[in-house]
């Protein structure tokens, strides 16, 4: 029997270290708890001088959680994706319940980049990002970090590492250490929006 992907199920899973991804022809949902787990230490993230210069130039307008559905659909709009229609619908419901979040870069009134994730307690679970203009997602990521630090978040979970994330100083920690960090973060009340 397939269990529907509800906001309640998602929040339970995240609070225990699991997250869903859709795979295969029928986009069946699978649950993951990687070991090691990729995270960012909020005070040790590296931004290039070029990116910091771009941020200071304010070429993009930054908005928070104003176009969540457009962001998640843009993240899913690629030849191969783990973001199924079922995942999109469930995360939109999470957004409406106050847990789904997005950071958006706008230019000339158009959404040109961004990222989305889930906030729960003092943890932020980064899910995906997209960019239609060079560096738009990187600028969104910079503003995500600034918001998380300003609002007292202690954990930024990025699940897996990849070459794109390595430039920002992503680290991998063992599952046991991740579970403790998650427990500590969940005991804190932080507001993303």
C-alpha cells in the first residue's frame, strides 16, 4: 500500500533525518537517510570575492517565499528530476502550512533564480535550486545564509554533496553526528518568515 505524501508525514520524516525523492518511470517515492550527510556550517561558508561583489551590486531583487510554487516547478523543470508532481503538491501544502520556504532572485520583474527548502525548528533542509541567469541561484544561496544566521538557525542540511556545493565549503558528517545536530536544532524555535 502506498502512503500519501502529506505535510504531516514530511515533517515527521524530516524530524527523524529522512527525506523523499521520486525515481523511475512512475516517479515512485523513496525515502533517504544518507551516511555521511552533507551540511553547511553556517559560520564557515565560503563565498568567492566575485560573488560578494555581485551581491553588493544588487543586480537582483531578493524575495522570500513569495513565489514558492514557481520556484519548485522551475527546480523540477529539467530533463531528469527527482521532483515529481506528487512532491510538488505535497511541498506546496507544506508552504501553505508555513514550513516550505523559498529564496528568490528577481530581475526586471521576472523570477530568474532561487531555491526552496523546509524550515523546522532551527533546521533548514535545502532541497533544490535553479538559475535562468548566471549566478542567480548563488545570490539566492548567499541571502539564504544571511537569513538563517540572522534568525538563529543552527543547521543547514543539504543532504548530499556535489561539485557545485563544494565551492561553498560543504562538509560531510557521519549519520550519528547528524542526528545529534538535528535533535539540537529541532529544540530551537526559529522563524524563517
